[in-house]
């Protein structure tokens, strides 16, 4: 295989390792004495729901609703699929979340709540507290996304503005809860995945306020007033670890970024290329992560240290981008554009970065690919990489070079996948 085929093949292997149609069935519980209500939210929600339908006994009651991103739905027969806004929440998600909460409250101890949780659920399963509006929630979400805040920080704020996240869905349910979770966050803690609707929340209103202050987020007055009321004890906190409500809840993580990174490594090894997995927690500003990868690639290429070439260096974890420009960006495109600058045409080095959900940020691509001639081709087209990076326009840069990776929705999500391939 040529380098481009190797890179694309490895990404395909990473995504396949988190395919809901394959990974959900082994974890399904037995039907209960009463009803089974399926609820879910995230970019993998429709595929997870379809997997449940395909493997649930035909004579056992099954109903419910899951929410996924626009364009990520699938045809189902027993479980309703609703498409809604992501990364910014919208009215469609709010309406569906309200219906889900009402249905959950009707369950009895003889029933079962089967929760299908995946990345993206924080936006999709949005039901703001009464003191703020959906417009307010959109504004604070937008401010946090542009601030460079980590996803765990963003979710800490969102949990304290939600009537359903941060374990509050579990608190509303009298039935046993079996939550199947596809993780898109570093550490795979259920409290951070889709803002943990069925998981205990160790964070507080004070934490949420500190995050907004530290990242200098300008948010609507109603948001600040709500969080300050919570700080004063006027509003109930999210359920905490050790709360008895979680005695009837199992949060089971069934797919992780690390599993997908290892699947990609196995693909390279099978094709005769040594692979090193740096881990799924390589996080930080995309430009800083690019500098780290470039430095490592140069050492391998010029000194054969710490490993000899040919070599594939694989990493995962969600980069952040502090948005200052007006370009069409995406974390993966930003990483690769910065990597292009750092490598400066280093011979024999190719790279791919792509989001396993098939969407890099809010664009139509999963990510992009770079090669040793990327910088030269851009220069020939009079495209200034420095200017594009300053404008956060990685998408525009790679679109002009025809180097975008476009897969369409994969209907799963185990975060970003990055690989730097260094030839001998």
C-alpha cells in the first residue's frame, strides 16, 4: 500500500472497532418483567438503537426515543429516532429531551431503562432548567466552545444548567437502569460522556462558575444568576458519587478511543509497519499537539530515535482550538495545518487526523491528510499556510488541495484519531 492508502485504511480500522452494530449486542441485558424503555443521545444513538432492535426478542416489549445529530439517523421500527442540533443545542433536541424525561418518570420497579449514551449527547439531550432559555444555553455553549475549554469543563457547566444531565435522569427513574456507553472522552468516565445523564456528578456550581471565569466567557445574565443561586444553595445540586439512587444503575462503557487506536495499530502491523500508540489522552491546543508530533517525527526520521522508521505514531484525544479567526476550521484540520508548518516538507512523513464520527467540528469532512509536498503545493497555489492558520481556516486550506477526508456520518464516536507515518 502507498502511504495514503495506509493512512485511510488505519482510520477505517479505528472506526470499525467502535461500530455499534457489532459492539452493542453482546452487552444487552435480559428483558425485564415489565416494559423496556430505550432512550439515548449522541452521534452513535441511531446505530445503537438499530442494534438493539435487531437483537431484542420479538415478543418482548420495546419502545423509546433516541436523539442524534442531523444527518445521522437510521430507519428503525420500535425505537423513534429524532435528529437535532449539534454542537449547538436546538428546539428539536429540547422537545425530544422533554419527552424522554416524561417517559422515564412513568417507569416502575418492574421495568427497565436501557440508556444508549455516546459523544455529542450533551448538546443533543438538552433540557435547560426553568430559569434559562434554549437561547441562553446556546450562547453559553458557543462561548465555551470558542474559549479553548476542555470538554470536561464544558460539560461541568452544562450539567448545572440541565434538568436531565449530571445524573438527574437517573434520579428521575424508579426502574433499574442499564446504560451502554461509547466513550469519546479521555479517561472514559461516564460522568463526562454526554454529560453523564445516568452517572454521578462530582462537580459543583462553584466549579461551573470558576470555569466560566477562568476562560473569560461572556454569558447571558440568566445563566450567571442560575449558577449563583445554585452556589448559594437555592437550587439542588446534581446527584453525587455514593448517592443511593445509583444503586440500581449500571454504567457500562462498551467502546473506547484506546480500543480503536489499538485496532489501527494492528492494521499497520499487519501491513508491515511498526506502530506506537501514544495513548488516547494526548490533549491540549491543536497547535501545541502538532508541535509535539512534529518533534517526535523529526527524531525518528533523522536519528531513528526513540524508534526506527518505518513507523506509525498514533494518538487520540480531543484537541482544543481557541478560535480567533473566521475560517472554516475543525480540530483535526487545525492540527494538520499546524503540523504542515512544523514539518516544513520533511521527506517521507505523511499524516492523517480525523474525527471518528465523520465530522470535524461542524464541517462536512472527517479530517484531512498531509504529505511531504503539502506545503509546496499550497505555495504553488498561492495559499499562505500561516494566514490560514491565523484565521483558523484548516478546512479551506485542505479543501483547496483536495486533501480532505470525507466519509459522511460514521454513526459512532470515540473522539479524534491522529497518525503520523514516517517512511524509512
